[in-house]
């Protein structure tokens, strides 16, 4: 009986505080939306006015309206470029996610391998992939394959180092608990280490999805189109050479919008994966 | 040395020295019989948790021998569910519901799915969490988490329950309720309980015997038999006498000069 009452009391407390949190949250959310919106309008206004007032030529600094016009005018080309970059970065990202997580699990499943390779996995993350991109082109030829490869490589190491860190972050007592029930190595891996690493894996994926786009666009600079159609990176190089600055801006902004959407999508996925337990994914904030 | 009748745990001249050179236990001898409730009472650093972990096979003696059911503890945990451990923190897997947490030991042992679920539910009912099967740990209060943790320990039907300061982080009200409930479970399930605590009242309220330990190096200083009927009355004169007795041996074991620290 005592338990029941204590529990019910507790429950009401939880709901109350949740409601309170909700109340303040909607208030805060309004402020959070209006602020950035005002900032955006002001920024756009200044951007529109400055070239007009100072008489700056559109090929040096196009106005927002110029950029919009360029995007509408060459929409077919632009949309095609966006699609190509999207394909390259999504494939690169999926490769880095699948291989990154897989390799980490294999590494972490053997103590000796892990101890010997873990420091390198952390160091490898700092390799400037862009610097070795030309080698990738030598190996995989110009065009699509190389670009995907570069997008994959750039996103791979953050996933590996985050996943490994997560797999090793298991609480000691939890480990003892599994030892006590004589859990096998793979039981401990599937039922304890991987779920415990989930927040780390998810933050690795978030880093790697934005990097994959950077990889794809720089990949296009370096690997060219190889007979196929070019993506945003290629379009940007061409636009720069032809001084079509407005179109260049349109390409860069499209890339940014795609980047943000991709990041939001991955964040949404991560929120879904962690919804049942992790505080960072919880809706009620303190 | 052969096992005494009904003896379930024996420490025979156990020393434990950690790599750092810290002597956690020195010449530790203790025999525990089936169905006893033994508390290890002592200041921090007296090796009480070390002793408990050895019984669970989570640490090895540097010198001497620890036997559980007449065997090496590591062999016991390998072949049976006879030993269960409750940690100071509830240690629930945050991504599993209460029911799934309780099912974990049964799952790891590969027991039949339907049967184990029925049993897990009955254990959760016993600890008063019947209405929280589908709740996640973060939705529970500290006391409820500890109940779930105890339920998980009981789910594998252990013969012996090892508890490492399980109620230390709880408030006094919750602690007292859980103490009462633990005694009910002990009586009903006929288990042997080894309980680590630094709380004198808790030790006297729960235990049939109290092993008072001293620190640096960890030694057994006295064993007090608590000859009071259950359920015990916390304001009874005899209860207070036992508390005094335990406090005195604790004080004695720590050495008076340390009180000033």
C-alpha cells in the first residue's frame, strides 16, 4: 500500500513538472523563433541594399534577388547538380556509417586488437582527407566512384572513433553484472555495449553526414565529372570560371540547404533511436 | 578443511592486495551458514566490498581461499544462477523497460521465454512494481529503481543474494520501507543474504550476524550475533543495546585517534 501511494504521488509530481516545463517551453520557443527570423530579414535587407548603394557589380557580390533569379533561370541545371551531389553524399554517408560501425564492433570485440589500434583510430580522424583525395582519384578514376569514395573516407573516421569510444564507455558495474550472469562476449556486445554506445554512434553519424557533403563537393572539384554529369561542386567551378557569381551563390546556398536538411534528417533518426532512454533526446528540458 | 554442515560461504585466511599496493583484506576468516543474514559493517576502505565481490567471483584472493557452496566462486557463477548481486546504484539498463531489465539475467542464461516472463512479472509484483512493467528506469524514483534492481537479482532464483550498500543512496523513509520488504523477501525465499553497509542501525535491524571490520588493512574485528526476533522494533531497548555494541566495536576497530580526521 505504501508503495502505491508513494508511486501515485510521484506520478502526479512528474506530470505537474512536465506541464510546467511545457508552459515555459512554448513561451521560450516563440522567442527562439522570432529572434532568428528578425535577424534573417535584417541580414537579407542589408545584403540587398549594400550592393545597390555602393554600386557593387553583380559578378563581385550579387544581391539576394540576383541569386534567386539565377536559381530560377537555371533551375533545371541546378536541380540536376543538387541531385547528383545528394546521391554521392548519401551513398558516401551510408558507406561510412555501415562500415564505420561494423569495423568498430570488430575492433572492439578483441581486447588485443582494440588496445593496439584504438589510438590510431583516434589519430586517423585528424587526417585531412582532402589532402589524399588525388590518390583516391588515381586509384578509382575520375568521376562518381572517386567522389563517393572521398565522401565515404571523410565521414568514416568520425564514426569509427565515436563508436569505439562508446563501446568502451560501458559502466564498470554493468560489465560486472554481465560477468556475473556469465554472458558471452557477443551477448555483452549486443545487449550491453552496442546499446550503451548508441548516443556516441549517433553523434558520430551527425558529424559524418555533414562531412559527407563537404567530401562530395570537394570530391567534385578534384575528381571532375569523368564523362558523367556534374554535381554542385562541378557547377561551382564552372560558374566561377565564367564569372556567373549569382549562379555560384545559388549553388552554394542549395548545398547549404541540402546539408541542413540532411543533418536534420539524421538528427531525427538519432532522436528516434535514443527516444527510450537518453537524456539528450528527452523532450522535457531542465 | 572440509565444509561445515550448511556452510555456504567460507573465507579462509584471505588476503587481498591490489596492484597499487593497497592491502584491502588481511587474514580474513569467516564462515557463513545457509539462511543467514550477515552484514559486513565497517568504515570505508575496510575491504567489505572487496570481500563481497570475491564471493561473487568478481575478484580473486591474493592469498588464502574463498569458497561458495564448497566451490570456487568463479565456477559457481559459470554453472548456476545461485549467486545474485545488487549494486549500490540500481544499475538498470536505461534503454530497457523495467520488465526487460528483470528479464535480462534469464535471457543471458537462455531460459524459456514464456516461463521467464511469467516469473519476472511475479517477482516484480513481489517488490511492488507490478504497475510499472512498461516504465523506463528514468521514470522511476530512486527507491523504485532499487526495487527493480532487487527484482532483477531475484529473477534468476538465486540461493544467495549479495548486496553492496544497496540503500546507501536512498532517503531514510524509502530505506526503512525497503529494509522491511527485504526482510520479507529473505524469509519467504529462504535465501542467504550478505549485506555490506556502513550504517549501524541498518546492520542491527537486518542481520542475524554482523561482521564488524576495521580499515587499513581490512580485518575482521568482531562478529556480533543479533539475537532479536523479527520483525525488529527500532525503538526497543534491546535494539538500542545492540546498536551501542556495534557502534562501540566499530569505534574500537577504527581507533579513537581517527575520529578527529
